[in-house]
């Protein structure tokens, strides 16, 4: 479990670093995005990953790694937007955006650690393309919940689905960074 924590922190650091750099370039421009748009942005990234896994060729010379990073960051943005609601303009500073990022990443990491203990690190024996399929499944579930205006009968909400997508992406990034074992 200690390796998982260390590897998780390393990959979070990579994702957070890109988030901070993009904040510098664009500010918190994503504050205007409604959760449905964030779900669609995650869908675009997951769909590209699946296409690259199937076709084994990238027309733009980028592999799956940056797309998994994008899913992590958009998943955290989605959690922020669910909590704060979307805005008509950029209404938070870069510093506040980073604090919110850290807050929701910590919650997501806590969920992973609890589930990882229950599942006994089963993710390590999974294939990366299975994470892709699970993310695409979570996106479809999220879209369905969004179509029901967030109401569920027995299922977890949109926030839980975003956290799962982030964690599956981090598992994939760990495997890409450190190898399959």
C-alpha cells in the first residue's frame, strides 16, 4: 500500500503541475463550464484514448498519457463545479482554484485508499484499456444522471462517478509511469 500512496502522490504531482501551469496561461476560465460540458470534455479525452488503444496510431503525435492527465484534471474541475456551481465569469483567483483542486484531490485520494484496501490492489492486475472502458462507462452513467437532473434511486451521484474516473486515470498513469507490475 505504501508504494501505491507514493506512486499516487507522484502522479497527482504531475497532474497538479499541469493544472497550475494552465491556470497561469488561462486563469480559471473553466468556471463558466456547466457540469454537462465537463462530462463531455472527459468523454472526448476517453474516446481519444480508446481510439489510440485500438488504432495504435496517433495523427497528432501525442499518446494516451496526456489524455489521462486531462481526465484527472477535468474530473477535479467537475467536482469543484458541482460544489460551487458554474459562474458567468471567472470568479475565483488562481490561488483559490489551486486550494479547491487540492481539497477535491484529497477527497478523491481518500476514496481510492479506502476502496484500494477493500479490493486489495486489484487494479494492479487490470489492463489499462479496462480503465478506459470503465471511464467510458462512468461517463455514460454520469450523462444519464445529468439527464435526470442529478436524481438517482439507488446509485451514487455525479461526484462519485467523477472521483472514480479520476482514480481510474491515476491508476493508468501509474502503470504508464512505473510499468505494469
